[in-house]
C-alpha cells in the first residue's frame, strides 16, 4: 500500500530530485508547502518561474544575470583589464564576498573532465579567448583545485601563452577537491594574493 496519495508522492519525488534534498527532507518540504497558505505557494512558484525565464548569461562574462550586462561588467569602477576565470557563478560570488578583487570575471560553467566527457568546447572557453582580443593585462585562473580544475587551468594557460597576456593561477591554499564557495574569505584572499604566474 502506498503511504501517501499520488499527488503527494509526485511532489515528494520532484523535490527529492533537487540537489542535496534526500527523501526525508523532500517529504518534510512537501508537507510544509501543502500546509502553507495558497498565496505563499503561488508567490514561490511565480518567483521560480520568473527567475527561470528572466535569468540568462551576461553577454560579457557569462555569469547568470537578469540584465544584459551583470552589475560587475557594467561597473566603471572595476578594472576590466584583469579577468578572473572561475568555474561557476557561485565561485564568482565567493570572491565578490571578499570585497578585495577589483577586476572582472569570466564564468566557464564547468571544468574540463575527460572522465565525464566534458571537453573544452563544453565550457565557455572560446568566449574567454574572444574577450582576450580586447584590452586585457592579466588572466587569473581561479578554477577549483580538483583534478578537473587543474586540468582546465593547464589547458587555459597553454591557450593564453601565445597571446603574451600575463596568466596566473591562484595559490593552492584552497583545499584540494574543495569547492571554492565553501572556502572562507581569508583563505580565498590568501590564494589570490599568493597567485603565481604560469
Ligand atoms: Zn558580466
């Protein structure tokens, strides 16, 4: 016998498909939502749909934004000749939280992983190379220190070498295999300041 009715099961199933949500949390969320006032649930679904429909890539750095240019790329206060390359928008946010980086970013949306079949053309790499045709002094590679992150860093540095643009890699103070967004700000700053030229 099924524990819950079909529609409750369906809701739990959808919620448990979300990252980090196990079956128990999904059930808890499902019953929470069912017991909430209808206007609250509507506000949540409207917000989800609105975010999904209006958020896209910044046309310059490829971070997620609801504008044509993200606030960082649109800012005249930022140093547009220094580009920090990160894997995800969340990594960008981690560096922004330090408040100390004055350059701009480039979000790859992934890292090269031969094991997972993710090649250079599956991430925003040619978009990065296109940006380097402009006025760029330094590229700081801040991909994660995982195998994929290191592979990607190496690949990018080889691509950049012939351009003569300075290319550096953040120091490996970041724990190996650790996601950048989980690293505290002091460690991120130390990694940035201790970057080495490739
Ligand atoms: Zn941008």
